[in-house]
C-alpha cells in the first residue's frame, strides 16, 4: 500500500511553532496522514537546532517524514562560483541533517537556469550536479529524488524529453519525484506517465487549470486523477504520494485515500 504524506506547504510561511502544533496535534488522530512532508526552508530550516531536535523527537515517537529540500535558492549552475557553492552547500547540509531522522524520501529541485544562459548548453554540467547529489545522499543512506519543475519559469528538467535524455546519457540510478501539477502546466502529464513510469519514485499531488502552478485541491483543476492513479497502479508504483495542496489539505487527503482505495 502506498504511503500518503501531507506537505506542510499549506502552513508556509506561518511560524514554525504552528507546524509543530499541527503535527503534534494529529498524533493518534483518525485523519492523520501516514507521514508529513516537511520543508527545509526559511523559518522551517533544519539548520536551526530547535527544529532538528523536534523532528528527531517526533521521529522517535513514531511520526514518519518525507522531506522537500530548499527551494528558494537553487543556483547550482550560477556563473558566480560563490553563489553556486552556497546553494550546493545548503543542499548538502540539508541532506546531512535530514539523514539524522531517516525520512522515507528526500526530494530536491533541479537547478535554476542562470539569466542569459541556454538550458541546452548547461545540461551536462547539470547531470554532474544531479549525480553528485545522488552519490552524496546514497553515502548517507538517504534516498533522494529530483522533481520535474514548472515549465517556462527558468528551471532545468521540466519536460519528459529532458528526463529521457538525462537517463539515456548517464544511466543514472537517481529516480524522479513526478509532480503532477507541474507537468500539467506544460500539458506533459500523459507523456511523463507513458514514457517515464519506471523512473518515478515519488508523486506530488496538487491540481491546477494548466496555466499556473497554484497547488489547488484535487478535482478543482483539469487533471484527470482517475487516469493518473490508474496509470501509476498499472506500473506498480509503490512509492509515497505527497499532497502539496495549499487549501483543504485534509479534504485532499481523504479524496486521495478514496482514489487509491485505501479507506472507504
Ligand atoms: Zn512538488
């Protein structure tokens, strides 16, 4: 049975103490998710000792986590080596901290395309970055997944073709976090599922109208969720589903459980 993890994105950027209140408050509650997807960013950063201690305590008391890495600064290909190094160090520190409470999955974003550069020219350098992160995380016993980003917003790895080329040229063992909402903005949902189903290790769930990435509740946009779920089931997808809806997150959890046939 697939695990369903609930992203705390619906609380962002409220104070961290509200995140703790929410997670502690749901322990042993009927509508608790199987895991919480926590964000290593800003006030929620794992580099703050207080935050990390609480996550470790929660883990020790039986709460499971999936992790979303830093997303505000992803300048892994920036022409300025200081900027590049700072982004890379932040990501590696995040992976090291996360490894201390053994999340079920760790998802990170591909690089931003620096202004004035063509993604095509930078793709090989980006492959090296992806492999470096995969090796680094594996050495710490952590499973990491790279997420398809929103097309047209200046990021690497937004289309199925870019992922196919990456796998063909590198033979990488790095699997992808398939963000259904992001892929819907570029009308790529079907092609991702048809061409890359065997590479999907995590699925991000939220809806939109195909124009903007607004992280709506399942069913309020134009994504055909019955198709998505049946296709993933047919490919024996066994990884976690992460709900990234910013409105009605617990209704989204119920809806997804029904779609997956987990509970009546
Ligand atoms: Zn996502």
